[in-house]
């Protein structure tokens, strides 16, 4: 079986991700490099938004979700870009 990997760049108004609010801006990518570029661009252009990248890997019916951080790490707790 194949796996599906998606990096979703999300921009939240202040405290949005902590309160599980709807993202103000969302973009999805199938590779890490494009997501990294988009997150940096979104963070640079939108000072009013907290930008996070969420990595989702779906394999054999199981879904793993973690944050992808600007230092290249993956973690359970996300860090703003």
C-alpha cells in the first residue's frame, strides 16, 4: 500500500491554533521543500497571522499527524514560523 504525505501550511489569527479555530489561510503541498517555502513566505507577508505547518502521513489506513517546524524538526507541539 502506498502512503499519502501532505504538509499543510496554516495561518491563524492570534491564538487560533491553540483554540482550534479555523485557519485564515491554508495551503497544502505534497513535499516538504514547497511547504517550507510557502510557510516562510506566508509568515513574512502576514504579520497578523501565526503560521504553522501540519504534516499528515496516511499509510495503511492509519493517520499520523505532527507539526513541521522551521528548524526542520517534527514534533507533537508546533512552533510558530
